[in-house]
C-alpha cells in the first residue's frame, strides 16, 4: 500500500521567516495531495491541496509544489506568524479525492515571536 | 453551515467492553470516512462509507466496524476493547462519494481512553 514520509518532525522558525515541510510518497498512482493543519484539541483542517496534473499551487502565504517524477511534494509557508504554530500533516490518495487518505507522520511547527 | 459533529467528545471505557462513536456529516455530504489518531501510529484510515455501504477498509482487525444510515450519519463500533485502542477517532465527510475533486472536512474527534 501507499507509504508517506514527512520531514522534519519538528520545525522552529522566527516570525516572518519561511517554513518548508517535505513529503515523499511511494505509490506512483497517487493523484491527490492535501495538507492539513491540526491545532490542539481540534480535528485536522485542510489548508491547501494539489492534484497530480498540477505542479504548483499557491494561496496567499501558502504554496504547495509537486514533483511526480521524484514522488515528493512540499508545503511552503511564507511570512510566518505565531498563529501558524500547529501540527501539519501531508497526505496522499489514489482515488483523486480525500475519501481514503494515507497521512505523513506530522510536523510540529513553532513560530517564535 | 454546521460542521462535522462527533459525539461524545470524550469517553473512558474498560478493557473488554465495547464502544460506539457517532458522526454527523455536514448537511448534504454523503461520504463519511473514519480515522484513528495515536502518537505512535499517527493518522490511520479505518473505513469509508457512502450510501450506507462500506467502500474501503483500512488494515484494522474485525473488532472495528461501522455503518452509515440513510441520513448519512455514521457510527463506528469497537468491540472487546484493548488498551491499544486508546486514541482520537476522527470522522471526515465529503460532499460526494463518486466524484473526484472533493475534499474532506474533519470533525473534532472523540477521545477514547481504555483503562
């Protein structure tokens, strides 16, 4: 089955700096790659997603890039703010939708004021 | 618009007991997926329901089961509870079950503690 690896497990950045989280996947049939943010006591919240026919997608301070050949995708957060502090999860799916997701192990992002 | 509602939020059970968790998806959503989240194993897919039918199942023992009702509400059941079943159980709903290009919206989860 699909396996998703996520790095780093923890990341500390200064407010205003950029943060990058990387994931690799094993199943070349995967075609949907969402990123979730989970705050303490809450369920994961979708922040951005990308499909296999797109190489890059941006939404304000957040961007995701996908390299299908290398089977890896990355989350980029620019101009980080303290409220960006949370656990971030990448995921992959072969169904083209979020119905059955394989998650990475998560990255604890801390933005220092 | 109300989000995904999971009940109860917290639950304490004894080994050997069984438990039923409930999930009410966003109004109009027909697909419901369940995930188990633990510190050691992370987020793992349990199963997915659409139109009262289980369409996909993750790698969990038969003690884990679920169902979906005609109003799309879903329940999951864990029988003969083990200490290792202690986890946050998350439910996610999606608008449609057969189309691509649908995202999942998660509830806040049910925190199950087995003692």
